[in-house]
C-alpha cells in the first residue's frame, strides 16, 4: 500500500506526540523529515523516530521533493509563514490550531489555500476526532436531543502546568485564541451556526505574570450565534484538580454531556482519603487517541483523494469569534462579530 511521506515542523510538547504517531503508528504514513529549532531534537528524532532528513531551516525542508505533506506543529506565530512556504512548494498540509495569530493572516491563508486546490489542507481541531465528541455529534445529528440551542463548555488546564503556560503565553495568541478556540469550534460544529455577538470577562486571578503578555489566567465568554443559539464558555489555566474538559449541549428534547467529571480512567480508589477518582492530567493524556485519529484521517484523505472535513474556513470562522471575545475583554463591551 502507498505511504504518504511526511515532514514535520516543531518537535515540542505536541509535535513530538504527532511525530511518534506518524513514525510508529499510522499505517499509511512515513515520517521522513523533521525540522526543529534545535539540533538536539533533530538528533533525537533520527535515533528514536528513524527520520532520514533533519533540518533547522524550514524552507530547506519544504523544498525536499520526496516529501508529500507537511505537519505544522510549530509555535502559532509561525503558522502563516509555514503554511505559505509549504503551499508554494507543492505540499499538502496538516496544521495545528490556531490557524494563525491574526485575523488578517487567517484570511490570507484562506485565500492562499484556495489558490492551490490540488493541495489538501486540514486544521487540527482534534476534539472532533475524539470518540466521545464524535459520538455526541452523531446523536445530535440523529435528533436524540431535538434541536440544540445552547452549549456550555469548560476548558481548564491544570495548575501543575501553569509555569509552562506562562512563557508559552508570549506567543500563544491569548486564552481565547489558544484555548477557548477548541470549544468555539465545537460550538460551531454542534450548533451549526456562526458567531453573531460576543461578551467576555476575565482576569489574572491566580498568576499575575500572564498580564505582561496582555493575557489572563481565567476567562469566560457568552456568545450568541446567528441562529439564536447560545454558547457559555469558561477557559482557565489554574485548575486545581487536573485537566478538565467538559461540554454540555442542550436541545429542545434533551441534553448531552461529555466529560462531566474528568476521570483519568474507570478506577475508584477507596482509602483513608475517601473514595478517590483520579483526574486526567493533560491534553496529551485526554486526547491521545484523538491526536492519532485526526492525522490518520488526514493521511487516508490524501490516499483516497477526499478533501478533509475540517477546513481552512473552520480556522477563520473560529478565529473571528475568538478575536471578538478578546476585543470584548479589552474594550469591556459587547462585540458584534
Ligand atoms: N490541538 C491541541 O490540543 C494543541 C495542544 C497543544 C499545542 N497545540 C498547538 O501546537 C503548536 C505547538 O505547540 P506545542 O505545545 O508543541 O509548543 P512547544 O513550545 O512545546 O513546541 C514548539 C517547538 O517548535 C520549535 N520551534 C520554534 N520555532 C521553530 C521554527 N522556526 N522552526 C522549527 N521549529 C521551531 C521549538 O524549538 C519547540 O520545540 C501550537 O500552535 C499550539 O497552539 C495544539
């Protein structure tokens, strides 16, 4: 069977996970190249992932004619540049969220992608590939809860990782664009509607250091969608009990909840602390299977020549909403999107 040859850029927290999946787990993919800012990571990738080509210069990697597709897992501030160079060099693209750090860049990317219709582009909104979220979508589409008109989302990172989150905030785009964007994408997907108005509130309640990057550690947003449905969102970076991702979708005939308590697994520990359910610790643990599923799906799209379902427009439209939230926070007013 044909194998799609991949070059990956960014071998950090998530990049390494994707690289491992592509190198060792995805049947029809072969990781042949990697680009990192540091030589050590390249050497590690040669040893542990068996890559043939290592680069510290991204432009050189995308010029390699053996590579079919690029996985862009670099810091978000590079996404625009990395997408543009990949397209210009004839590569299909899987790119991590967010699409880019400004709305102008997102719109330029959308235009560029349209100029290369023979190249496939997919954005990594991995929750759509999580078994529970995909199951909920199927049940909603089957009409089990009637017409959905409200969504409530919690997206909370653990306090244990806050010291990593502070320097990351410098180039992340902020809480709304970097974190809440996952929930915003889910809301668009489940409610089948686009954002109309946004109102956001938040602040640095636990760690003041986020303020130096014009960021916050906990924030909420209330979003009205074009079809009249409502979204209530809470994102935070200081969750005491672990990584807590919870979603509720409310419809005219019922509701659905995903991840009501963020259990690590089905084990309950009965001891001097009472009945203890351990909590999921990070995004890599909670969405491990989804990260595999989304790239495996992308590879299958390339093999079967089917356009991926998560499109560049999903990145643009979600970013528009996330930006309105940030603007609302900054201006302390309701923003029309
Ligand atoms: N879908 C998700 O759930 C999810 C989760 C985490 C991160 N992300 C996204 O993935 C991307 C990477 O995040 P991360 O957490 O792995 O970041 P990270 O900071 O851990 O890793 C980034 C890596 O890129 C390298 N790098 C920096 N500049 C580079 C360049 N010009 N060329 C090549 N490599 C370069 C750095 O050395 C680092 O190893 C971000 O866009 C982030 O938003 C998505």
